């Protein structure tokens, strides 16, 4: 809109060539050469340009004109109310409401964004809702201001808030008739993990206390419910857990998740594996299973060799929803991939039980493993990658077992590793109990160094009615030192534990030194003929 102070740049060309600038005077006229005074105030620039071109073409024959805007006039307006810096501001004649708001620093913390008023001569001529501009990019109501206009920012209206699974959680101002659907739209809509059926509104009730309303945003009726000042809408998220899914992972080419079907077995999941990777351990695989009621984890051992040869065997276990089948390489790390499961089994133990974990040292892949149903020593050795041929001492191993009645006390059991591995499930293949520690040795290993921690624990639990459960051997044996006293241990067992005799041992004469706790720890020294003792099996 043109007014006093605006300037037009005029260029005549053709029959007459001339250029000059014309300023609109206080009366709203310009003194146009050869046309006389022309009134332009109150006209838009486009209207003025069209009118001048028409008159010049009619009155100045043979001359064409180019008209453009020159310098613009400045004018004073007022930004009042809840502006950041209210006051009088000088703006150009092309300024709009938003230009004036920027000049004043914007709206303060308690100012309304939805009811910004443009007043002219005491009357409201336009209202700007900044939500249209900020959220939708709509500038249709951003009116041009004129001299002496007042932009008034009232205090904020009713406020509601929204959080949870929406794209733009925030506090929003209401105009007075919005519904839950309108608020969700203001917040950018619900997120991809929103659970529309699980939403709540916290509202101030008539007694001045907070109350909670359950709303189902999947129903049109609840979406159309009206909001009140102070409402807080929270939209929950879906349960971030898999359902009807089984997982295949580990030493395979294509790990991933697959759809679970009722009655699905391990062989069905292995069919998704395709060709297996070289070096796959067929004697040990692990299923991690979640109890659908308690959420507790458990482990199930799987022997792939039996399943691959015959899918009808009992080893072809029926899978459950959320099962994870993990495969291992023959020489790959076991303890690392299973550490998460071991940690979960440790954390979920109850006060009256030991965690369902066991450990093995001295095997090919030592570490801590989950206990599976019916797990025996042979299964634990298989989990640890087995023993190295011509390296492990099959005649001496021990199993350290914690007593549930007193978790600080342990007992040590002798293990016939040869019998356990050759006759799986036999008398020597003990069942594994929670927190059991299987200790294996190599043929040329210093045993007392490995057993020092166990011997120390046995010595610490000595009481008046519980003598030390340790023995020692010195002299002509390969590995002299202290050893745990296992149940039924004989001199022959002790010598086997110490790696046997060396080449200088005198089998005719040895001494057995014994403390008798019943007689104030009196020491007795007994001569032993090892040749006869060992020949008799004692």
C-alpha cells in the first residue's frame, strides 16, 4: 500500500528518454512530468503502476515507461501486551505482524501465541494464530501493518501438555474448543511405537485434586473428548519385546529372527540356516528360554549331531516362543557370548538357592556356563570344547561344590574324568549342581599352584568339629604340595594327584605324618612301604 514518503523510480524511453524519482507528498500526490499531479496514496503498488502506464500510453504518444519502487517510507507502530520488549517501533511500509514481533523480541513466557491482535483506530482488524505459521507454514493471516497500528499480545490462554509416544511432546495453548484429536495433531501425531489403546489424562477435578482418566485413542468417541485447562495427556508405547519369534545366532552364515509356529522343533529352525559354516561344534549348542509367566531365563543344551542325523530323536526339542538357539565354533569363544545369560541367571536367583551356573578350568575353552537340565560332567566338558588329546590328565580332576546351607563352605569331590567321558551318564559322570567348579589338569601342570585358592578356602572353614580337609605330599613326586582331601581318598589317589613318582623315589620307605584332633592334635608318624601299599590298592 503506497503512502506519503514512498518513492517511485520512473524511466521514459522511446520518443522521450528520461529518468527521475517521484516521492508521494503529504497530500498523497506526485507531480508527474507532463501528467501533472497524480494521487497515489491508498493504492497498492500494482494498482499505481497499471494506472500510470495506461495514462502515459494515452497522453505521451510514442513513449514507454518503466516503473519500479524506490526507497520506502518508514512508519511508527506499537507492540504492546506480553511482548518481550513492548514499545514503539519504526518499521518499513512493507512490514507485517510477524516483522513487528521480531522487532520487539517476540512473545514472552506468559504471552499468547494464538490470539495476537492487530488494532487500528481502536478496532481489532486482524487476529494472528502463530500455530498456523509455526506448525503449518500458513502466512495468510499475517496482515500488513500501517502507521500508528497497535499489535497487542494478550496473556496465554488455557494450557495442556502431552508426552509419550508423540512426535512433538510439549505444552500447547488451547483456543477453547480443541479435542484430544486436535492435541495429538498439534503434537505431530503419534509415534510408530505408540499404543493408542493405552493413554491417560491427568486432570484437576472439581475438588482441587488430580485424577486420572483412561482413554482409548483407537476409538473415535475418545478422540473427540474435549480438553480442559491443565490436562496432561500421556500416550504409552507398545511392549518392546518380540512375540511369536525364535532366534538363530552364533556360528552361522545367516543369523536372524524367524516366525514361530506351534510345534516347531530345532530341526525346523536349522532348516532356515542353510549350509552351516565350517568348524561348527555339533556336540554343543544352547537354547535360551524365557518363562512366559515369571520372565526367568533358563538354558537347554542341544546336540546338533543327533538331530542332523535323525530328526525323530528326543534331542530334537520342541521350541517355545522367544527361544534363542546359539551355535558355536569348535575353537570359538564360549564364555563371552554366554556372559549375558550367565549374568541374568546370577541376578535372578532367589535368596534360598544358588545361581544356575557352573564353571570349568583346564579345558580347551574354560569359563562359566549356564546349567542345563540334566547336565553332567561330560556335558560341561563338551560345553568347554572338550579336552586336548594327550594333554589332559584323565586320572585326576576335582569338583568344588558349595554347600547351600552355608555358602562360605565348600567340599571337594574326586572325579574320574576318564570314566565320565567314556561312559556318559554312568556312575562317574556326576550331575552338575549350581555353582559347581570343575578343575581339570594337564599332564605336566603344577597342580598345587592351581589348587592354592581351593586349599586356602578349605583351611579357612576349619572349626573345632570340622578339621582341615587338606593333605600334602612331599619328596619323590612330580608335583609336591597341598591338595584337597576328597571323600575316600587313599595314598594312591594322593600320589596320582601329585603326578606320580619321580625316578628317584624310594618305594620301600616313606612316612605318613598325621595329626589326631581327638588327642589335642597329637602328631603321629607312621612308616609306609609304598610298594606294598600300592600293590594292595590301599
